[in-house]
């Protein structure tokens, strides 16, 4: 999980960093232009990278929410319910995000 974040976040940030322009980064303004967004959306490398980043971030977020709720000293039944809700919410968010990323390939 950490490896995915360590690899995917710099790739994602490279597109939006104005400080990295000397190293070939497009900069914030260009990265948000429709042409650049569309070219990234049609690139399978970015689809895979962003989907992996989405999965890692969703897991990280749902695990954090679950851990915070567990601090409320709930019964085992409620803890199991919280785990199921977090899993279903995370799976739904990931499925929607992955669908959007894959559908964007065909823009």
C-alpha cells in the first residue's frame, strides 16, 4: 500500500507542480487545460496509475474512519457493522472512481 502511494503521488504531483517545470513538468495552468486533461485521460499509464492511487487512498481513508469510530469503545457487533459499512462505502467509491477513469479512456 505504501509503495503504491510512494510511486503514484509523485507521478500525480509532477503534472501540477510549477516548481518542477525545469524538469519537464507542464505546470499547474497547462495541466488543467482540457487538452492536457483529455490526453492524460486517454493514456492507459495514467488510468492505471490513478486507479491504483484511488484504491490506496480509498483504503487509507476508510481504514482511518474505521479506526476513529473504533475509538468510541463500541460493542463487537457495532464494530463489525462499522467494518461492513466502511468496506461497502470504500468498494462503492472505488468502483465509481475506477468506472470514471476507465470511461475517460474513450473521451
